[in-house]
C-alpha cells in the first residue's frame, strides 16, 4: 500500500490537513501519532469522576475568522462560552486582563469612565520606545506597579525567564482595558465544541481514506511505509535529530483534584500572579463545558522544562536557533512543516486551522 501523505501528529495541524486532503482531493492518508489518542494538546476525556477535562490544560476556542468557524462547524455543534479569568494576588481576586474594575479594586479608586482610566494609565505608564520585549509592552501601557503585580512573577514561573527576555508578543497576548469588560477574549466567535474536542476530531478523521496508527513514533516505522509526501507537525529539532542542539519548549505538569461540591472556584480559571505559589493557573472545567454534576474537577498547572513540548519559547535567541532548522526544512521539498511545534510558533487553535488551510491552498 502506498499513501499519498504520511502525516506525523494527530493534533489540530495533522487532523485538519488529513481531513482536507482526504475529503477534497481524495488523497490516501496515514497518520502516525505517538500518543495513545488523537486531538493533540486539545485532547479531552471524561475522568474517573465522570467530568469532562482537558488533559493538556484549558482549551478555549475563540476566533475572528468566520472561515475557521464554518469549517470546524462541519464536525461539531457549539456551546456559547465566554472565558473569564480572575488573577489571585495576595489572597484577593481581580479581573484579568486588567480593566477598570481591576484598577478600582486594587487602588481604591472609583473611576467611572474609560477616559478616567486612560488618564490613570497615562499617569503611571513608562514610555518604552521601541517596545522590544514582554516587559516593555506592559510597562509602556500601565507602568511598573501593575506590571510587577500581574505579569512579572506569572511570566517568570511560566517561562523561567524574566519578561524582558521574552518577545513582546508573549505578554502582548493580554490586552489592557479601560472599560469593565472582564472577558479573557473579545473575538467574534467564542464557543466550545458541544461534545468536546476529541469527538470533533473523531468526526474529522472518520474518512475511508484516513488510517491512523497510535502509540507510534514515526521514526520507528518510516522506513517501512511508502508515501509521496509528508506533513510533519512534531518538534522540528527532533525531525533533524537535534543537529543544531535542542530548541527549548516549555511543558506543564498537571495536578488533578476532584472536589465534592458543584462549583469550587468563582471563575473558570484563576491566574496565580504572585511568586508565593509555584503554579500558574487553576481551571475548573465544568465552567468551560457546561456539564452538570455534584462534583467538580480542577487542574493546577506547574510549568516545567521536562516532559512533552507544549509551548515554543518566543525570543530572538530561540528564533535564530529555529531558523537554522527552518533553513534545512525549506530545502526538503516533499515534507511540509506545520503547527506549533514544527513552526516553533505560539499559535492558538484557530491560527493552526487557518495556516493549514492556506498552506494546502484550500481557503
Ligand atoms: P499538537 O496539538 O501539539 O499536536 C502535535 C502532535 O504530534 C501531538 O499529538 C504529538 O504527540 C504528535 N507527535 C509529536 N512528535 C511525534 C512523533 N515523533 N511521532 C508521532 N507523533 C508525534 N489554543 C487556543 O486557541 N485556545 C486556548 O485556550 C488554548 N489553550 C492552551 C493551553 C495549553 C496549556 C496549551 C499547551 C496550549 C493551548 N492552546 C490553546 C494551543 C493549542 O493547544 C495549539 O494551538 C494546538 O493544539 C496546536 O496544534 P498542533 O497540531 O500544532 O500541535
Ligand atoms: N501573563 C501574565 N499574567 C497573567 C496572564 C498572562 O503574566 O495573568 C503572561 C504570561 O507570560 C503568559 C502570557 O502572558 O504566558 C500569555 O498568557 P495566556 O493566558 O495567553 O497563556 P496560555 O493560555 O497560552 O498559557
């Protein structure tokens, strides 16, 4: 048997590519996935208490792209859901992203308009030009105190780097608001897949042209498989046997607890922004999924360098290292490198879908 495509990885990048190539171009696909499940880091499953959890941390779908939303809607219904996060600082809870309520509560102010809050930010901000890193981008908007309270320690824990050592785009993911909007995202489409991500992936991959091998590193079988082209969604440094050394990828360890109460936290996620706790985030999944149950399951995230790669670490040094691999990758004509690990890009799920559709010219 000869396949048109060998696809390494059954996460968003691999699954969207497989689905499009099989259903639109009648290509024969073999997906090789080293984990024992599909859906990559978006994988969800019911835990032993019957609660639907995201095994690799909270995944909230949000996009401004109608194309992405319409495309995924072929494989899932949706549950309207807007994510809200509280930052825990010295025992108190504040809305994050920083908004008018955050400022009023923290500084005992009574600002009532956007203008008053904008004036306040103007009075405390430190101008940084050019904005070169993740410290600059926050301090430039809201000054040192808010930066140190909400960004400095969380970022250090998450990346084991000071914000000044990370690209501006990292902390720049989090907006600063003058109004009372306490949603984490403001995208046009904010929904969770009705039956979960794994079910959505099952429907995407249920096609007569798609075969899947789980529990298998592609390097173990590649010499026994005949294929024309490869789509590679794993870590790019591993593909090239670490020729230029290992690229840093950040990972997480999760602690899971089930509590015998309907809801435990006051919001879906708490960001622990102080340095007292070693962990960054707690998430209560029932808020995300809308599931009804007498008990509730919560995950706590402990960032680490060991374990499966979850996050590329965006800064100029790592970008330079990545480019050495990219130069090699660009020379290999029958392999397409796509996804968060293969492109070393801090992509959200919707950005992966757009990238795959564009790279395969199907948008
Ligand atoms: P992955 O999902 O990592 O898939 C790659 C697959 O390749 C994996 O399954 C891996 O096992 C497999 N693989 C790797 N090497 C090999 C090999 N040698 N052989 C065979 N298989 C291999 N995005 C959002 O939009 N919203 C969110 O709220 C959000 N929250 C997140 C929270 C956390 C904690 C994390 C880590 C990510 C979050 N993301 C979120 C990002 C989202 O997970 C990614 O954008 C998306 O899953 C990336 O898809 P991918 O296919 O590129 O990579
Ligand atoms: N961040 C922070 N404090 C917060 C939230 C985010 O310092 O309360 C910084 C931190 O560096 C984090 C980055 O902003 O890694 C991006 O946050 P996001 O919530 O998007 O992270 P993800 O959900 O991808 O882990």
